[in-house]
């Protein structure tokens, strides 16, 4: 019944490793997002996909690569992990209504710790 | 460009007393405004939203917010705080056609018994 789910919930790994975080939504939405929440709780958009097409790509290192196999999934792959990547990553989804407001539904978050 | 300023990083109230969390926004267009709540180690939950209809918006758990265009404010209030209200609250702005949400820096609400 979970609307937006993420796996894993916790991820602890060593510097230099490559890891992936998966996100799935069962709301039938056509737009999905990744946000990063830093240690000071500040949330910032990283990426957004609409119908499997990348539409937002903020200034994120190219070590981060989102992949959307279908509208219901948006995965985040991170290469060569660095200490500064430690954060909570939130996936979200919304139904894109042209010219209208944008209510997003968030997943529970994935806490990434890089040692 | 859109931005949000939450005026207090931390607010402490006693249980049963009113809550006021302040938010000012900046937007080039008629924005949509939201309040989200994040309980410790949990995800983000939508409390309420303003989308150019009524300026006084009622949300879940007794919260409400008033959109004041002249003051560019969207303050969150609740008449009587409950212990379960202790959480981080985010004021969020969105402009029409812009898909990304812009978050404020958050206000931690502490409720004392």
C-alpha cells in the first residue's frame, strides 16, 4: 500500500564504492524526483524525470546518474562515493499538471553514510 | 526565481499553547505554497497547501496557514500544541510550470510537557 517506496532505508559503505538506491511509486504519477537532505536538514532538488525523460538536472556531480526504466521507477546510481555524499536521499513523485501547482509525495528516505 | 525564508530555526512551546511557525516567500509568479512535516527519522508528509483559492488554508492535525500576498507570508499556526507535533516543519514554494519544489531551511518545533 506504500505510495512511494525506497530501498534500502539505510546504506553504509566505504569511500570509492559504487551504490544504487531504488525508488518505486504506485500512484500512477508521471513525474519523479530525487532530493538530497544534508546534515542541517536542508532539502534540495537533484533530478526530475517526466515520462522517463530527464527534465531537471541541478548542479550535481556526474558521479550521480539517475535511471528511469519506466514511469513508476527512478533509481539513483552513485559512483566513487565520497564522504560529502553522506545524506538522506528522498524520492518523490507527482502528476504533472501543466501550468498548475505541483503536489509531491515523498518516500521514507534513504540514509547514506560514507565511511 | 523563487525562494523561501523560515524565520525561526527552532521554536519551543508548552503543550496546550498556540504554535506559530513563520515563513516568507519570494516568487516572480503566483506561487503555490506548502507546509511539510518531517518527524524524526521519517519521510515528509504534506500538512497543507495553498493554490490560489481561499487564503486561509486548513490542513491535517489542526494546523492552518494564511496566505498574505501583501506581506509575502505563509505562516503556520495551531491553536493548541500536542506532544506529537514535535517535528521539523518545512515551508515550500512552487511556481506554475516549475516542477521542482524549493524548500525553506526548516523549523524544529519542540513541545514541552
